[in-house]
C-alpha cells in the first residue's frame, strides 16, 4: 500500500491507473472509497496511481462543546447519510448520544460530529 495514499485526507484528488480521477473519502484495509459525481465507489488500492491535488485539513466543528442535554445533533455515516442523536453527555472525548427512535445510547468520537440540527 502506498504511503502517499495512506496520508490522503478527505477531499484529496487522486488519479487511478485507468486515468480516472476521484475524490478520496477514506481508506479501508484493501480498498479505499473514492467519490465521483456524488457517487461513492470501493476502489482497490492497487488501482491508485498518484495524488493530483491535496485537500486542506478538515476543521473540527467544536459546537458539540455547547450541546445541552437532549439537544439534537447529527453525524454522517460511511455512505454520507445523516444520523440524528439526542445529546446526553461528553465522556473521555466521546459524545454519548441517544438514538431518538430506539432509546439506545451510543459512544461517538468527537471527530464524527457534524453539527447541531438547529444549525441546519
């Protein structure tokens, strides 16, 4: 696996051995997710050729620090869909969110936090 590919951040433009250009989303074990025309694709790492343009580092949205109990917030899943939770607390750099439908609690890394529902 290429070190260049391992150092890619979300939004980096990469070229494949076929000449196609994709936007890097994330790296898996033997594949990476690339986005083109709003569609995500699983691409084998062997098809990576080179980095064309790097994306700026993603700034972490820190509005989670001002969440109040039961306030709605959302994260994105691996496919880019929004998942909504009710805020419970922050513990060990993890947001404890409650699924509003099932009532189950989930520990969510602060890096996955996208924003408050009220900010949409």
